[in-house]
C-alpha cells in the first residue's frame, strides 16, 4: 500500500564496513520495536558498533533496556548518536553521562 511519502513508524537499517557495524534507526522505538533494533545490531558480527538514533522520534523503557544490553554486549565498542528526544529520555533515566553516548 502506498503511504504517499509518509515516513515509516520504525526502521532499522544495518551497514557493515570492515569490523564496524552502523545501524540507523528511524521512527518510534518502543515495546513493539526495541527487540527488532536490538536483533538488527546483534545479527551482524562486529568489533565496533554505531547506533544512530538521530531520526528517532519516540524512545521508551524497552528502548532504554535494549541500548543498555548493547552497551553490555559491546563494552568500549558502542557509540550511540541520539536525537534530542533520545538524549532527554536517557538523561531522565540517569544515563546521560554514559561513555557510549555521544550527543551532537
């Protein structure tokens, strides 16, 4: 069905260059989509991971849990690029100063 140019509610696109995996997430990351984001990252073997959340418009506790799991899975190898909304949620959750968080 043609959505007439309406952006998707959620997407997670992965690209690997060498041992670096970059996953660009757009839309809403919530209870229904957080596991898809997590599995998109974990599906590809990688030495370094960039999780680009700059196009994320909604981010809930399930999304926070997924990012914390990724931080544990990739210690010292995860970079999260947050949108303003994601930065605010992570700050409220007490995660605003994590070394993997790289606000613009």
